[in-house]
C-alpha cells in the first residue's frame, strides 16, 4: 500500500463527504451468523468530532470527480479543487481494517458522478458486494443511490446495503431548480418510490420464507439542506412529513448549509451556519415521529417559522395554555408526552411509578423531569403548584430568564432534546 | 448500628441479607473489606459467605422480581461502585418487605437509586463498546487496554464476541488488572504480567506491520471530518470526557 497516496485520497474524499450529516448506523438487524466479521444492530458512535457530531461510519466519497455543477456542493464540476478517486479494493481494505480495530460501525459510501449514474452506481454496489461476499462482512453499509441509476442496480444495492438514501438536497422543487440545474426532482423521487415498493415486497417475502435475503433492512433516508434557499420551516417540515408518510422513510436529515462556496445564488460566505434552526428542526421532527404531534400543530400559516429561543414543544404548549395544567397522576401517556420538560423515558417511568403511589415534585425530579419547565404545566401530589394565571408569554420569559445561556447557546443536534 | 463486613462477592452480599433477617438487624452498614483487616472495626459482624444461605436468598428474590430484575441487581453489585452496598441492601429489603413486585416503584428511593446505578453502568458499558480501540499485534491478536470507571468488562464479552467472531482479541482492564481473551472459539479471563501488557512501549513493539499505517489513517480521517465552522468544544467534551482520551487512537 502506498501510504502517502492513500492518506491523501482519504483526506480529500472524507473532507468532501463530511457535509452529508446523516451518520446513523442503527435500525438494521444484520447478525454475525456466518462466523464472519461484525454485525449491525444497535448503532454506536465510536467517536465525536470537535463540533460534537457522532462518528459512527467511515463516511467517504468513492470519487469527488463530478459531471454536475450543483451550486451548494464542494465537488461541483466548476469548483477548482483537488480531485481523487478510490479503487473498489481500497475502500474495502479501509473499511475492514477500521472495523476490526473498533473505529467504526461500517461504511457510508457516496460519490460524485463519474460518467453517468449507472457507471457510478455500479462501482458503489461492487464495494458492498465485495465486503459481503468475499469478506463475510456483516457491519453496517449505507450506500447513497445515484439519482437516475437503473432499477436493476438499485435492487442489487438493496441486497448488500443496510440502508440506501437518495438525497432530496433542497426542500422544494424550486429550490433544486435554482441551485442544481442538472438535477431533476423526479430522478430522486423515482428511486425512492422503487425502494419503498421493493422494501415492502421483500419484507412480505421474508415473512413467508425465512431464508429470503434481507433487503435494505435499515430502510431508506434522505437529506435536505436548509438555509441555502429561502424555504420556511413550514415548507421544510411539511415536505419531510410528506416523505415520511408516502415513502416510509426512516429518517429525514436536516443539514444546515455551511457556506463554503461563493455564488450569487447562495448566502454570503460569512453567513453563519444555521445551527440553532437545524436543531429546532430535528426537535420538531422528533415531535412528529415519537410524540404524536401532527405537523400542523408545530408549524402552520400563523406560525410558519419555528421559534429559535425555545424548543417547539414548549412553543406549542404556550400557544395552547387551555389544555394545561394536567394532573401527572391521572393523565394518559399521550398527554404527558406533550408536557415541556418531560421526555419519552421520563413519561414511561411516570406511568410505571404512579401505579405504586401518587408522585410528588421530589419524585418527578428524581425520575428526570426538568421541573424548571414542566412545573408551569402540571399538578401532582402536592399543594404547591403554579397558581398565578400566567400567559404563555409570561412563562416563556420566566423560562428563558432562568436558563438563558443554555437556551441560546444550545446548538447541539439530534440527541439531547427536550 | 452494625457494620457488616463481607468479601465483596454477590454470594457474600446475599449471605449478609440472610444474617440481617435472621438476627433482625435494622440499622446496618455493609462494607467490603479484605478478611484479615476486619479486626480494625468495633461493633463489626464478619459475614462468612455461605452458598446455601445465599442460594436461599436468591430464590426469594427470584420469587419477587422478574428475571431481568434479578439480573439488574447482580449487575449493579458487580459494578463495584464505592459505597453503594447500602443502597443495594436497602433495595433488597424493600423487595422482601413489600408484597408486590416493586421494580417499577421509582417513587421509592432505593428503587430509584438502583435505576441510577444501572444507568451509570450501562453508560459506561456503551462507552467501552464505543471507545475501545484495538491494536493489531504481530501474532494477529487485537489488543485493547481500558480503564472503565466501573467494573464492566464482564458485560462486554457478549458484544465483542458476537462482533469480532473471526479475530483473536484481548481486552484488558488496567485498573482492575484482569482481561478477557478470545481465541476464535471461546473467551477466558486472563491476567497479564503487568510489565508486558500495560506499558505502551511494549505494546507498540509488538505491533503488526500495518498497525501504524491504519492508526495514522484513522487519525487523518478524524481530522478531516471536522467542520471548523461548527466547532463546539463543550459538546465535544460532554460526549468524550477527557479521562477516556488516553486510550483513543484519534486523541493521542
Ligand atoms: S451531483 Fe452530487 S457530487 Fe455532483 S455536484 Fe451535485 S451534489 Fe455534488
């Protein structure tokens, strides 16, 4: 192995891939049944970047050569940068050797478009095939589908990969037209539709025949870049909701645009990355997927933007003061989940614990409820509760005053939420 | 107030519970001490681990708790957290003194404490599963040194055995001076001559040919995925507290 050359390639092709934010390696059920290498199940973050993002997969491009010229992308044709390309074998060796040392959960392979979609996709599939068949590799593989690749290749990709993704890139068709004139939205939607149908079909098959091969067991996901085009949060979340509902997507990733390129169509180079907004979008996304919120409860025509000061659950609560306070010892799970300061785990613990005895503030605190927020919205076994007739706005001010720095500087993503 | 001194084993703990009920001791403190230093204490009851008694207490626990509940108790004790014996004893007494299964009674302080202990143990286990870095030695064994806050090595066996079924590996807890060796078939507890295993220089001299290259590539990878414009040191440190750094290839 030529150490210097491979190091250089890795630097270029990891650097070019890092703006794709998805790093999940969970949701698959691939076991190590052939006494081979690895398994893909629980999704571990093996490290964290200095910006606090999870490092779980070896995330690289096969090449950053590209025939397209998408304005927001560092690999675009007309950007004057160093180009490189891995061979199939190089990617396989890196993956195996990183995996054996417990650096990673698997591989996330994407690519610029070499010649045409199929030519590129065929190589991505070959990497996955080699890993699975020659190396008995059962770790996680996420392949990016190249828009416009043939159904045949997509089907093969699904047989080896755990997850496939087609990036929508821009929240709306108009945004895409503006920034990625070579791409067309239909080329992204078609493979999503194909994958959705194929996944359903294969899951049925698997129920009938245990031995039927797995097909993309971790499903499909997509990514949209936010802040590069003027869509508001309502448009973004509604589009996400549409794709969750109609394409059975596992995840939609929101990637705050990092201004690395000068182009009149794009925000200025010194614009800051919309990290708080990105975080709020993830929180809203969680509310839709796990907390039983309908998208219109979070954003609507009166409220097209997420509140940046406070999380979307608190924001919903202060707009809907008429449903509070709720009695923590009586309310059903769905309602408890809507209380600011109570997360999924705490809600379940409350339901379990109150079977034994009514819960007081002290106990709620121990269970993990953030009382500084929750106390305005609940009553429990105690004579103390919020008696003042506060407006939503009062509450917002109190909470903000109390946890100011925390709220405003809180720029992290995905994990710690409510 | 009685001080019970036991040998630190789970059986010893259960024997202590037996004594507490047999002698009707209400205010007790349980501590782990080597047998011979016991003489330093007054008002001390030495617990002599007794398998029969332990088995009886365990059977009692099995009747009152789910099997997962018993398992959790075992893990909480095995973690060897300093001075947590009293919470564990408190939990066991609450279990025996209540008619129904109390596993979910988080309003009770012992139940809550046990769940906190388990949360810490689980977090440490996950951290180890994430932060262990194997180094490939010339004989094709993959070696990793760890220093977990709690005794979680036994909890790691299943994960690593499932995952790395086709490579030989050793995970060694430097703090507690024992390790696990997987030989492609089974795992065994081992202890290594301290001078061999734990001095970084010795390990480096035993590296396989390509070990250095892959460490170098990994460090490079780690550096190039960073997005400078998004830097957030506080968050970074919360995810990887500094005490874990010295075994992380990308942080050395
Ligand atoms: S097709 Fe992909 S790699 Fe090529 S310029 Fe567009 S976004 Fe970048």
